[in-house]
């Protein structure tokens, strides 16, 4: 996932301030996810999980409120394959947002005792799969709608 993230960053960096912020939020989230999911010696603290859950919600919200406004405008103007692809991708992005919020709701306010009863490893694994798919979908959506051409002008598509 990190290699793909770097490729996306190279392709999109500097095109638009909102897109740069979104990519940076995505990268920070991924780094924190990897840190939490690969430390097998100790379980994350409730504070670490709460911080990660905050990043997760910030990332999902950044997509919806900063980037997707442009996507919706481009989607409305799109024709042909780009529009068909957008119609297939956007519902899947909405579903992944719901999954992210469910993870947040489960772990953002967890205490030490409750954490021991939850299946954090399983939930982190499922979240990782969802994030990987979401990143790919977002990249495909941006490319399919030729969003970058419109972001260069600062105008909605």
C-alpha cells in the first residue's frame, strides 16, 4: 500500500491545495494504521486507538467535504465511461465510509478492560482491506473523471 501511495502522491502532488491536503491525510492515516497493526508485542492503548480513530474520521470527512464536491460536479458533467465508472465507484466509497465510521464508533472511546474483550486484530485487518480498496477507488475516480484538469483551474468541473 505504501508503494502505491507514493506513486499517487507523485502523480497528484501540487495540482491543487485541497488534493494535496487529502493525500497527506491519507498518508498519515496509512502510516498510523501500519504502526498499530504491525506491533505484535503490545496492544495499542485506548489513547492511541482514539487518536487513530480521529485521523480515520478526518480522512473520510476530508474526502467527502473537500474533494468530493469537485468529484460530484465533474460527475454531473461526465459522459460515457467516466460517468459509468463513477456510478459504480461512488456507492462503494460511501460503503467504505460507513465501515470506517463503524470502526471509529467501536474503538474511539474504548477503555483498557473493554479493549481486551474486542477483536482488534481482526477489525484492523478488515479495516486495512477496506482502506486499500478505498484508496484504489479514489484514485480511479479521480482519473476517470479527469478531475486534475479541472482542479488546475480552481474551478469545479
